[in-house]
C-alpha cells in the first residue's frame, strides 16, 4: 500500500531541491523512489535531515525500513572539522530522538575505520557515503562498505568535485570512483552540479551512483 503522506512530502522536497542551490539532493530522493530500498546505510549523518528524508521516501512503498547511521557525532571538534572539510553534527542522542520516530534506527559513533566493522552479517539495498571528505576517509568508507553490498545494491557518493585538481588530490570521491571496476558496477555521474565556496575556493560538486551488478 502506498503511503500518500510520504509521497506528497517527498514530491515537495524534490521540488524544493530543484529550485534551490542544492539541486543534487533531489537525486537521492528520486533514486529511492525508483529503487524502493528497505534498508539504508548512511555514512555521515550530520543533523539527520537527509536520513529523515530518505527514510520517509523509502516508506512510500515499504512500511518497515531499517536505517544504519555512522558519524563521529559529539566526538568531532574544530580540528577534525577542518581536516575533513566537514561540518559539526548533532549528538548521537539527539539524532536517535529525531529518527526513531520514523523507523528502526541503529547509530554508530566513532571513526568508520572501526565502526563499520561493528555492523555484522548485513546486506542492504542503499548506501549513501557522505562522511569525512578526505580522500583516505572516503577510500576507507568505500572499501568497508563492500561487505554490506549484494547484487543490485545502490551506492551514492556525494562530493565528486569538478575543475579543481588541487582539491581532488586530497579530497572528494573522484579518485575512488574513477578506479571502480565497471564490470562489477554500473556507474553514473548525475547531471545536477551544485556550487559552493569553501576556504575561498569555488567548488563545483556532483553525486555519483553505483549499482552492484553481481554478488561477488
């Protein structure tokens, strides 16, 4: 049975993003609407906005959604924020209070080099990678996320940077995504490009979608 309230909410959110300067976020909701995932991993929860939107979009077609969120939460500080080109998230407790109203939620606090190992024997339908922005961090998130993948798992990377070779050497998912075997994954660079300024640098950013083609 279709949840029409969540359908309307999701359509309104897609429209909101399409007329904003963060158009790429509409891609996440459109992808969920198309693929209808029942289980979601998000690496980089921040303030839970994207998590809530993804959960409610997934609930249009499936009432019981599992959500697994990974972040530093209150462990983050200004030094880590600058190092990762990141943002200060809410606490784990606050995120739990926000999201548990909508779905079965499990949150993991700490560096994903350790916390991604704590989720055992789980294959999911959708993985959204948008945590720390350093290349080594993203590489770790990608490699450790492979154990959660099955045939047709969808993986979305944020932070694919354009026209800035200096940034790409150390940040963003470009060098990770570009090395992924296209025999094992369908790879699509989404068409929306958003622009923002960070540390006086103008950055153009896209999202990338991968679809696992087999169970290997």
